[in-house]
């Protein structure tokens, strides 16, 4: 891994562990095994590096979701595959967790990749749910956009439940509950 990549990865880890304010350039450099000159050779400063780290986390989230969304099965099965895909529920969402950092959220440059990622995720789920409704797998009256937003909230809330209880079971229960509600909608 080259220096630039080590700096990005170290920043991702530190943002996760300490938040934006607690992530100092010195801590990033120490964790990455890089000098100050290397950091400023690749990035204009801490905000620029944090943006790159957030972008990387957001890209990885979208890539993992896209793999589920384009996997085998019906549109409803693809949405279920996304919800059920393997995750470290106790660790939480690397993008969603950043919404709890006031310093990230007040900075439009740092907030933008987070907003874009959740909008993309909601749009993709909306498209799948629309297809599932059109295919007759969900009730004709189901609002795909509102339901997609609810599913995104279930995932994020599932992480919170898992962390609060110290058990991934909270996440799994939230997902299975949401899927049960969806499939019952298809029976109406």
C-alpha cells in the first residue's frame, strides 16, 4: 500500500475511533507511518484528507450494496439480499456513523459524500421496490420511495440496536421485521 493509501486508511480508522476533532494530522501521520511532508504532498490539509477518507467509505458502501442489488433473484430478493448481507453490525455503518459527528455534518464538503451516498441508496432501493411492486411481489398501493427510506432507516437503526445491546441479534431482528412487513404487503 502506498503512502497516499495508508494516509486515507489511517484517516478512515481515526475518524471512526475518535471523530473529526479527535483526528489530528499528527495521529494520522503516526498511524500511516508517514511524515508531515508526505501528508501535505498528497493532500492540502486535514479537511482534504478527511474528504478522501469519507469518499472511500462511501464508495465501498455503494459497491457492496450494488453487488446485492444486481445479484440473482427478483427485485424483492435483491432488496432482501442487501438487507441481509453480511455486516459487522456491532461495528456499525462507516458512513451512517459520521452523521453523528457534528464537525463533519456542519462542513458541506465533508457532509456531501454522506448525503450523496444515502440518496443513491434510497434511489436504488426505490427502483427495486418499484420493480417488485410492478411484478406483483408487493402491494399495488405501496409507496416505493417512502418504503426505501424506511429500509435505509431500518439498516441504520439496526446498527444502533446491535451496538446498544452488544449483540448482532438486534440488527438481524430489525431487518427480518422489515422484510416480514414487506412480504405481507405482497399478500394483500
